[in-house]
């Protein structure tokens, strides 16, 4: 039997109905809690609130926080500290409330003003990208959520993990000191992957390929699956094989046809050579040939 402690049925206040806040509000509703109110200003956030949190009253942030047992702060990173200070200054946060933020870049320190008035504070960062649509609620069941609470605050750690379990996701404890590297790793992977794939699609379209995404889908899906399963052993291609001649051809065509992509190709190819050599896939001599080719202008 799962012995994870479960928070009682809570009145949840969502600030604000962005892509993350609206989805987590819906996930908490599905878990049996009640979203009592939500803040939303833009047309898009109002639409998301209507779709994912139907019939939930829309109110200003101080009113949302004051009426909630669990205050969910899902605002941009740069707005979070000021919001917390403002809610404390207006008396909207109080002892006994649970205050949660969803920022990956911020740890628990940003919630210190709320802790100072007696709130139980947790950082919950879902490790997924959000569209703000209903399918995101289902995708929550396959994602991890980084949980951070203050050192020694066992109640906050336990409540944070319990909320994640209730949303059918997997809690992973992230110490406060590890948050910057944790978030850098996730951003490096998810954000730069999108840039890399978009660049690949642009190159294919420049080569006359009409449906670039359809061509890339199976290849990149297999590559992602392989690296998650096998790590560096999944490396393939001319760099991992030490085929400096093919690398040189790539450099020439990119310099001619897509100069904006040339430097990113060089950087990633060098990193690939380093990893392939360290993994024993690429011998030192061909690795040196590849690096020399990449340095040639």
C-alpha cells in the first residue's frame, strides 16, 4: 500500500492561468482538490482558465491568495520575488497556508517572505514543456516534478511530494544548492533541442525537401530513445566514425548555403568528438583528424 501522506482536500488559488498554472490547477482538481479562484489578465490566459478551469472565478492575485489553502504561483521567473513580497505586504498570505511556486530557475529562497509569516513553502517544477491545453494534464502522468523545500522542513518536503503523487507524477527531491545546475541541464536539453531540430528542418527545406518534419520525426525519435537508453553508445554519424572527409564536405556546404548554422555545427561536432573518444567509440588519431578539420577555415 502507498504510505505517502495525502494533503486534505484543499482550496487552491492559481496565480496565474498561464500554460503551467492552468494545467496544474486542472491536475489538482482531478486529484480531488477545488480551485477556488484564478488570476488571469491576457486574452490567452482567460481562454485557458475557461477551458481548463471552467466556472472558476477570476480575481486579482491578492484575493486569489487570501481565499486559498494552497496558493500556486505560476508566474514568470522575474516576477516571482516581487509577487511574493506584494502578497505578504497586503496580508494575502498567512500562517498555515501552503505556498507553491513552479519556477525551475528559482529555489525555495524566493518564498522566504511567505515562510516568515508561517506559510509552508515548496517549489514544484514539472519537468515537461507545456502547451496550456488539456492534453498536458494527461502528460503530467509521465513526467517528473522537481521538489525543493527548506533544509530540515520535513513537513514541506512531504507535502510537496504528496501533491506531486496526487497529480500522478513522480516527485524527485532537488536540494536548494543543486537547483541552478538542475535547471541549466534541463534548459540545455529541452530548449536547445528545439533550436537544433528547427535548424535541421530549415536546412532540409533549403535542400528542397517539402515535408522536413515528417522526414526528421522517425530519425530524431529513434536518436532520442537510443541516447536515453544507451548514453554515448548511441552515437553514430561521421564524427563518431572519424570520417573527417564527410565533415569537411558538411563545413563547405554550410559555409556556402547556411552560414548561420556553421558555427553551431562546429561546436556540436567538437563536443561529439570529445564524447565519442571518451566513450571509446573513436580512436585518438581519427579524433584528432576530425578536430583539425573542424578548426580549418
